[in-house]
C-alpha cells in the first residue's frame, strides 16, 4: 500500500550561525522540521524538577532577591 501525504511547506531565511546551531542539534534520523518542533515543544515545569542542585537554587533565589531590592531602590530614587 502507498500512502502519500502532502506536507505544507514554508521557506524561511536564517543566518548561517542560526543554521549551524540548528544543525548541531539535529540528530541522525531527524529532519530540520523535527528539530525545530522538538526544541520548541512546551514542557510542563514538573519536567525540570530536580535538575538544579539545592546550592544553585539558593544562589538563584539570592540573585533574584538582590535584583528586586536594587530595582526597588532605583524606582524610589526616580519617583523622588
């Protein structure tokens, strides 16, 4: 049995750097469309649980808190 499916296509222009990055992520049996779909797939946040060490989480938390304090100070100076 022969099944033919028409695939809609779009031509896009990307830089050589973007092409090289895409090509580097392409696996042997993947098309470029497959790579783009894989890389842009939305994943639930629960997929990322446990990826960071607790020390990294703490460092990120401290950086966010510091940035918020600094931004708040800037906003206060600007509104004075």
